[in-house]
C-alpha cells in the first residue's frame, strides 16, 4: 500500500527539528529531578547526615541500597510494559505517579 501522505526530506527535517525543540526541554525537565535525587545522596553524606541522624558505620550504604532497589526491581517490568502499551503513554503516567 502507498503512504497516504508523502513528506519530502526537507519538510521531514524541518518537522523533526521543530519536534526536537518542543520535546527536548520537556524531557530535560523531567530528567532533572531524577538527577537531583542521585546528586543529593552524595551531598548529604558530605554534609554529615550520618552524624546528624546517628547512623552507625555501614548504615548509610544500606540506605543507598534501599534507595536503588525500586529502580532495579521495576526497570525490566516497566520496559516490557512500555513495549506493550507504547512508551508515549507509559512514560507520562510514570512521571505523574513516581514524580510527586
């Protein structure tokens, strides 16, 4: 079957550029809190959280392990879920569920 609409390479390039300028800042803003989580974990240790909340040796590492467990557990199932239901609908739902 022939495509319903033929888009030339110049038009396609222009459209892709416009979409990039539209979506990349939004994706960057969505990724920013994720990066802050990881950076703040190191900053809290440097700032002395272990002493502040009375952690013994090794307990901070345990806290970090507990922080990363959900990432490890949910990575594969969410990838499969996104493959089945399409990432364009799964990712926004995850942003709203996990983000706040």
